[in-house]
């Protein structure tokens, strides 16, 4: 199992925020302030402290690391193509790579080289993930798409197209390609000031335990220092009360709800607090209690009078009287209707049917029982006689029967009864005494107890009297709308006052007793403390919040200590597995290759918890800063050496990509690096991105000497708006004589196809540029052919073995070379041409003759050789 896989499996058991830290360390060599802000917030969130930004951890995933390689199944990178929305790189480009040997991709600054290399780093999951792949920033935002590319790879003889999309998981197969960058430098100063070395991945674990966790702990310490609470500020709340005990017990476990509960004081509590304060200040509570009991009796009597008055003229009485009046009027109306029907159709004496007449008729009824025993009244047969006049009734029997029917109808009785009932009710209302007995002494006493009640009593009494008269008037007029409403009824207030007086008297009676007084004092102390807490509520809540925050932060700190110890143990465990003699030997070997062999490594034993571990250090003096003992070039050499050493121990033959590997290196070490990369290209596919023309020349020279398969391409601007155009072969300045001649012939053919009898200024300019290229080709012919490549500009050695290929240059050769060179110089736009001569530029036919003359002369030299 690889070291990276071990770390990945270990991270799966970490807290999510710690795994997030590991992910960031794999992506960045040094975490910035934003990273620490995020991790600090995530750490606190894990302990229940809310994050206003609601940040969520992103634990390390398999997609963040190179996939496990399949030993014996190398993956070859064939091409990188179809880049879209990548910086300003032109679309539809194909960057081809040699399947074996060395591929060099050259590009000047701004040519698009960085865009290609950044995509490679992202797609191959290189360690350097700091530089994001951006779309064309010169386009409006709505025209910027997501960067993407297609990689053509070959696995076991089968070609596949793998698509990469920015910010999506890169294809696993591409992670088998190793990418070198400046992040591969893993020399560092340990806690003992030794210059130590960490293999890729192990430095992440070390950084987590020795850098990240301590930095977070420092932040915790600073924040905890700001959570100090001065409990002395709450001494006025101390004591044996519930509030005092709460203050004494303030801690990180205190619940804010307890503060709210203790500070919840109702109006009744406030009134009780006031009453208790008065009671406990009373000098003679017993006498005061007796006085209050007497007041209570008088208030009770007043309340009873008020209740009786309301009973007499209140709304219930109003409804009762109104009902009696309405029923009486209805009965009278019924009686009058019956009387009118009785007298209808017949002339009767006035008063017939009336009360007097009814008395007379009742007397006749009683006499009929005597005159006609056994017969029902009225006896109205043809021979019957009237009980009163004793004349034969004849037709009068019918009238007597009608009189009897009228009497038997009870409407008159009902009307009489209702009249009597109304008179009784009216008499009762008239006789009611509605006085409340509001004498001056009682009013004074009530004013002392509650002035608001006292001021309402006399208007209430007047209202009762007015209402009495209105009720009597309504019984007379039968109109009830004029009865005034009872809008201010003080009885409820009197009841409350009566209860309060009773409670106060009871409290005073208790205060007169020593044991009971202590109870009251305790109640008052509790209420008094809570009243004080009300005014300090927010201050106490703030203190509780600080204490709870402090406790949570200390919990975070304890967790960090525990995690730090666990990370340290894991680091030692992984070190024991990864730091081996084989790694040491590989590093020493690479140091020797790269010209820094004096930087020898050594395995130093360390004992911890009874176990022996080894650390890999460089044999250098102790120092406070790395740059005090190593130059920038040495650090770069260490980075390349460590990358190659770990690559040699990886056990797979996947390709390797080097992005500007010789930055900060002097010429001597550049040559060393060139040789080492070409040597590595004998074993695996090697791809080099560079903008260094000297290094490009060194690579070409070593490739030619070693006979390693190679491919070269360079990147140029496709237009003023787009870079990254892929052109196979070397740039013009690095092309050899034969390659240049072929390009000149192609250029001549292009000019021939568009040349006019009278050429345009554009065509003239192109011809002058063509002769400029011819002149530089003549100069390259002298280096490559005449001197047989024995001496080359910027090369720090002479190819002595090629001296045998030198031939004597004939006078005619010199003259012809000089002539052609002078003629080309006169045509090229490098000189200011005479306006007086206004010489015509050569035509394409002349240009072809000059090319052929140069070729003929050079062929002659080659034949003589």
C-alpha cells in the first residue's frame, strides 16, 4: 500500500475539519490566512459554535490524490487537444507528445505555455493546485465558459480519449502521469533546526501536526484571553438567594434560559415586593394589622351596599322590570280586546263587562246554585228566569250564556294580576335605599388606600339614583331607552382592594411574629435579588455567553492537543515506513547526478515512547532559516532530485512532466538537469515545458549525443487575441541548416503564388523578410556545415571529435558565401534603404536562384568532406 493511500485511509477517520486541512495541505504548500479562517471556523463548528458563514468541511477525497498505479501497465500520453475556454489559447489545437523518449514544448513568455501546463497539473492531480485554470479574462463574463480539454492516452496498446473539465474529478488514468513543479521541494527545518527531508505526502502529516494545529491553537489562546469574565462585577447580586447562588455558580455550563427564568418578574411580583418592603419597615405591625382589619370591614360593608344597589337597579333589575311592564301591557291589551268583542253587535248598558258588572254577575252565579240546585249555571231554558230580576228569560237565555262565557275567559284576571305585580315592583323600586353611605370619614379612609377608587364612588352613587328614577319613569311611560347605562362599576376594584388589605393585614400579622417575619424577609430578599437581576439581565447574559464560549474554546483546545499527539504518532509511524535506506540511496544518487553531491543525506535515529524512529536529514549545519544554509539553486536541485528519487522508487513506468525545471539554476546545473532528464527519457516518457532557449539547446545536444527519441514543438500567437498555436519542430532560431532551407523553399513557393508584376508593399515587405531569413540561414550553414558543428554558440564545450569532418574552404566558397550574405543584407529590412536609388526588391525567381546557389555550394562542401 502506497504512502498516499495510507494517508488517505488515515484521513477518513479524522474529524471532517481535520480531513479538510489535509486536503488543503495537499493542494497548497503553505496555507494562507483565508485557509486558517476557514479551518478555525470549522473547528469551532465541530464543538457547537455557530459559523455566521455556515462553512462546511470538504474532507480529503480519492479525487484529490493520484490514483493507485497499476504496476507494469504504463500509461502513455499521446496528445493534449481540444482545449476550450483555457486562458487565451486558440481552439482546435493538438499538442502531440512522443510516446517514448523526450518531448520538449517550448514557448516564450505569454505564448500559452503556462495554460497548457496548468491544465496538465490539474488533470494529472499534481501537487501544485494553487494556480487555477481560468477562461479568457478578456471576454465579457457571460461569454466565459468552463475550461476543458481532451487527453489522448495509450494503455496496453489501446488508445483512449479522456475528457477533463475544470473543477470536476479528473480521470483516474491521468494521475499516473507524474508532474514536477516547484512544490516538489520538501527540504525543511525541523524542531531541532536540522535540514530534514520528507517524502511526498509525509510532509502533509508533519505540516498538520507541527504547523496547522499549533496555529489554530494560538488563535484559540488569543480568543480565550478575550473571554475573561470579571465575576466581581456581580457581587451586589451575591447572597443566599436563588439569584445569589446562580451568580456564584456561573460557569461554561450555565444555561441562558436560567437567567431569563430568574429575571422574569411580573407586575404581581413587583407589587408583592412593594408590599413586603412596606410591611417589613412597619414599626408596630400588630397595631397596623388591627387597623387594616377594621378598614377591611368597612370596605366589605361598602361593597355589600353597592352589590345591593346593583341588585335593585342593575341590568338584571332593568330586564326584570321591563319584562313585567311588557307582560302587563300585553295582558291589558288582551282584556280590552275581549271586552270589545263581548259588546259587539248588541246595545248594552255602559260598564257592562267591567269590574263592577263582574261583581254583580258573580252574585247571580252564586244565587243560581240556590234557585236551581243540581243544575249548571246558567240555567237558560225557555221557562227559566233571570236570577236577578226573576223574569222569564225567553230569548234572554242566549245573552246570559254569552255573559257567562265572557266571565269564564281569564284575560281580565290576568290583566288584574299583572297590574298588581307591576304596582308591587314599582313600589319596591321606589322604596329602595340606594345610598352607599359615603360619609367623609369613609371617603378619607378610601382615599388613603386607593384614591382612584374613592373618586369613582360618588359619581357611581349618583348614577344609581338617576337610574332608580329612570326605572320608575319607564314603568309609567313604558319607554326604556332613556335608562342610563352603568359605565363605571367600582365593585371589582373594591374587591381587589379588600383582598389587598386582607393580605397586607395578614402579612403584618406575620411580621409581628418572629418566625413568620423571617419567612417574609426571605421572600423579600428573593424578590429584591430578582428585581436587581432584571436591570442587569443583559450584562449577565453577556457574561454567560462569554463563559460558554470560553468553555467551548477550551474544549477545542483540548481536542487540538489530543489530535496533535495522534498526528505526531501517525507521522512517526508513516516515517518508519517511508523513510528508508533505499530512499536515502536514491536521493544521494540524484544529488550526485545534479551536481550537488556534497549534499549527502543521513538517517538519524530518534527514540519516542520506547520506539526508535528515523528522520532523513541533509548533512548540513544547524540553522534558524533554510536560506541561511541553502541557495535558491540548491533548493531547486533538491526538488528535482527528490522528485526523481521518489519516481524511481514508485514501481511504475508512467510518464513524467517537468514544468520549467531549471528556474533559478546556473548554466552548470542546467546542463546536469538536461543530461538527467534525457537519461530518464530512456526509461519512461518525459515531457518538458520550458521558456529557456539555452536549456532547449542543451536538451537538443544531449538528445543527439545519446540518440534518444525526441519530439519538439513550440507555441506561438495565432492572432492578436489568441495564443497557444502548436507548431511542430523547433523555433526558427534553433532549426538546423537543412530545416531552414526547406522552410525557405516553402516560403518562396508561397511568394511565387501571389507575386504580381507590380508587387504591393506587403509583398515587398514579405520578400525582405525572406532574405533576412536567408541571411541567417547562411550564418547557420557556417556553424553547422562549414565548421561541422564543432563550435556552437552558448555551448560550453567544443566537439573535438568532429574536427575530422572539417575541410579546407576554397576561395570560391568564401567569395560565394560572402556574395550571397552581402546581397541578402542589402535586401533585408534590417537596413535603411536609399530612397534615391529606389532599388527594386528581388522577385521570387531570384530568391529561388539564391536558395539553390546556397544549397549547391553547401552540397559541394559536404561532398569534399
